[in-house]
C-alpha cells in the first residue's frame, strides 16, 4: 500500500521567504546609474497578489471547479424522490341527434353541446435500491472534485511561475539596458578621447575607426535591449494585468537541502500528481457504477389523478395509486459486461498514467536541480569575472595613457567587462527562474506557499453551500432522532487534513464515509 499525504503547503520551517533581498549585482559599473527597483513600488509578493486576484486563467479555473462541484449534487439527486406534475385542458364539441334514439336527449332536443374536459396528475417516484449505483456515483464525483481542486492548485502554480518569470525577465532586461546604455556612454568617451589624441598627433585614424565601430555595435545592442524590455513588459502585462512599476529585487527563497528531499516533497505535494491519484480513485468508483447496471432496481411510485369536465360528468374521477416497481436485468446482449470491462481497463490506464506522472515529476525535479546548481556556480564565477575584468579595464586604460597599450586593447577590455556583467545578470535570472520552477514543481508556488497578504480563495466554500442539505433537514423535523444521520455527506475536503490510500491494484476506498442515502 502506497500512502500519500495531500499537503499543499510545506511548513514555514521547510519553505519560507527570507527577509534578506537579493538583487542584481551592479557595484562594478564604470559609470553607475541609480538602480531601479531598490526602493521599488512593486515587490514580487504584490505582483503575485495582483495575479491571484485578477488573472483570467485563474478565475476561469475557479469557475471550472464550481462547475465540477455540481456533479456531486447531480449524482446525489439520482437517489432522491422526484415529483412530476402534469395536466391537460381541451375543448370538446359533441352533436347529439334529436330524433329520440338517444335516451338521454329528448326528441327535438338534439344539437351541439360544448364541454371542456380537463385532467391533472401528480407522480412521485422514490428510488429504494439501484444496485449501489448512487453510492458509487457519489464516490466517483468526490474523487473528480478533489482532482479538480488539485488541477486548480496546478493552474495557480503554473500561472504564478509564468508571472514570476516575467518579473525576473523585466528586472534582467532593465538591468541589461542600463549596462548597455552605460557601455554606450563609455565608448562615446573613448571615441572623444581618440579624436583628441589624433588632433594633437598622438593617435591614428585606425584608433578612431575602431572606436566608431565599437560604438555602433554598442548602440545596436542597446536598441535590441530596449526592444527586449518592451517584449518582457508585454508578457508581464499578460499575466499581471498592468505595467510593472519600479520592480524590487527578487527575495531569496529557502529551497530543499538535497535532491532527494526535493523529490520527496514533490511526490507529496505536486498538484498534477495528486490529480492523477484522484483520477485513479475515480476510475475505481467507475467500475462499481458499471457493475450496478447489471443489478436489480427497486423504486416506489405513487400518483394522484383528477379528471373533470367529461360528457355529462359520468367520467369525473379522483384516483390515487401507490406501488413498487422492480426491474431485473436478465440479458443486455453483453453490453453491461462490456461496460464493466471497459471501466476496469480505464482504471488500469489511469493507474499507469499516475505512475508516468510520478516519473515525470522525478525527472523534472532532477533536471531543475541540476540547472539551479549550474546557475548558482555561474553566478559565483561571473562575480569574480566582473571584478577581475573591472581591474583589468582600469589597468589597460592607465597603460594606454603611458603608451604601453593600444586603443584596441582598451576596447577589448571594455568588451570583456560588458560581457562579464551581462553573463552575471543572465545567470542570476536563470537561478531565480530555476528556483521558481523548483517550487512550482514541488507544488508550493501558490498563495499559501509564499504567504501572499491577501484573502485566500476557499475551494470548499461553494461546495459547502451546495451540499447544505435543506431537503434532509426538512425531513429530519418529522423523523425520530434514532433515524437521523447528522454525518456530513461529503467529509472534510480540506486538503491539509485528508489522508488517502492508493493501492497498486484495484485501489482503496475513497474514504471511510458511510453514505446516509439509499443506493
């Protein structure tokens, strides 16, 4: 027996947001500009809070969950009484001969007579036994609802991941544009210096041409950086719904200490995997639904019929009947047995799909862990590279002033410094994106996992209102206490408390609930 815990929030001891803010490195700029976002208006939490409230994809997934919640009410209703009323009213014209042949019509009194016959009926049907179909249907819909809730969690993690990546992309691209803009200023000063040296006879036209070439390349790079900012902001608007406003640096997240721990957490919390488990349970219940089609059904039926307005009133009646209907399937041409086999095959398929999702989760975590480790090492080496290239650039510039270095040496040193800084900010972005991907795959990149300062959406609220059994409460007023069942029809669906077992074979029961209604 494999037991999994439906826990969608890692405790704060295992995953929390650190207070220390980690920004993009820019201390080594030759011509430093004010760093946008250090005291920014938007933080990652406020941006994701806006996504949580307004993102159309998330709002659509919540509506989808409410849509699926209704399936339980529909399944429950199939075991409850149904009441149908009907009636008819017609105009009837009758011609009676007046030749004395009709004893009810005197001679000479014939002619046309109008009547308005009417009939009304009220039919009530109470299913008593349906072969266990209703109980199985309710178990199937419960599992489907839980799978839909896991799907909502998965959508929330995915949307948050896309929004967080858009956030760091905007930060990276703004910093890239700032570095390239600073590079254009530095190369402009280099070109001015080359012209001044040429004017006093200390430089050559080659120095000027080299400086002009590098400056043109830097301006082209700046144009591309500005275009990339516009693209990243458009993606940001898609998920957040507004333009970014002075983004603050990304906070530092605490991640699992080892790959094995990350995989274990993902096995417990990945919403896509939980949805696969619940779908497997729904498949188990579907087998019982199919089996019920081959069992007898018993129902109680009562009717009230009233007829009025018939000819001369002889057929005016009031009739009340009550009876039991029993239906026993004897031969269905093999259809019922085929449906059972089909449901079993579907259950087997869902089981294999769940095993496949387990492997996909393990693979994804392993790949992300490797990417995150590589990005972390690149960040460390890039910082050393930036520091060394800044020292080298300063040294080459001084050596050029005393005539031991050429203008090309200075330009090459400046290009190396630029490349090192761009490598650093890209590595920092890649590391942040890998952390977000890891948290999303584990299943905690959601409103609870990052502790958003907003009112949470309660996936159980709508269902709890639906499941408020007014019909049962009305009936309880007329029943002795011994016949009342106050247990909830649907036990607590809060994911934090649910513990569900899944076997490798046919599957364990969905829960220990005893249904209070007839099958």
